[in-house]
C-alpha cells in the first residue's frame, strides 16, 4: 500500500528561525511529490511540485528537496514568519495512478 | 476567477438525512475530486472524475455518490448520513491528472459536516 509518513507531527519555532520538515514515502512507481500549506480552517495551497529528476525546488522562503533513491523529501522554511503557522502536507503521486497519497501533515507554530 | 468554490461551508445533519455538497470550478479543469480530512489522518479520496460524464471510486466511497454532468460542477451526495461521516470535505480540481507535474491541483476552502 502506498504510504506517506511525515515528521515531526508538530513543532514550535521562534519567529525568524529556520525549520525542516520530513516526508518519507513508499509510493511506487514514483511520479511526483508535492508540498502543500494548509492554514487553519482553509483548503491546502500548493507550495512546490517535484519530479524524479528534480532534487531541489524553491518557492520564496520555502525550499523542498527530494531524494528519490531513499524516498525522502524535506521542506525547509527559512527565516520563519508568524504567517508560516500552518499545517504542511506532503503529497505523492504514483505513475499510472490518478490518486494522490497524502501525509497526515506537520503542524508548525511560529511564536513571536 | 473564483477558483474552486464549495458550498455549504458548515452543515449539521441528523443521522439518516441526505444532502449534497456542491463544488464548482471556473478554470475549465478536467480532473475533479472529493476528499475527506479527519484528525490525525491524511486526506482520503472519496470519488474522482477525469471529465464530464466520467466518475470513479476512490479510497473511501461507501455512503457517497457523485455525478459529473458538466465540466464545471462535481456535487457529492450523502445518501443517508451517519455519524462516521462527520468530517471536513474538500473538493479539488486540476487541468490534467495528478501524474502531470506541471499541473497544480487547486483545493476548495472546505465544507465542515457534522452528523448527529
């Protein structure tokens, strides 16, 4: 069964600090990996999309990395802001499949 | 450009009642889908559609029906609501299927459903 595991489940950081979120997956054969940001009470919003051949993708202060050999991805948030407080969801798609496999998300709380 | 619009935002149902969650997109997207989000779990696919007139089951389809008579609309029907269907429901759409990496998937703002 295709699975996506995210860690940590939650974390608290001070404004201005950096943090890294992890995503491990067993989805095979791999097609692409996406990171989404979900604010409380809102729908998920796309941050990055990466294919097998891409190992880094940035979107402003968000940088995603992908190691398709070890089936791991990370999302790095640089110089965190209060508005970064949200849940970050890793989503993986298998080749030949319309369905997305979602991680349970990492809840990030940024404190002043 | 409204994106993906879901209605209602909040709904309380009694066990056994039926209702329809509405989803509309104005981006001419072929691919649409419905998910439910429960605490501590990733979003789970209920039903999806790859174009008007074509629907298929996802991971958790029991108790739900869908139809896709137009490209724009993809309603989700709860046939006889049960407390286990208490959840947050998200509709999503994209121009092409999720395997296409240059293809952003857009989500609606969610519908909070409570079945008592």
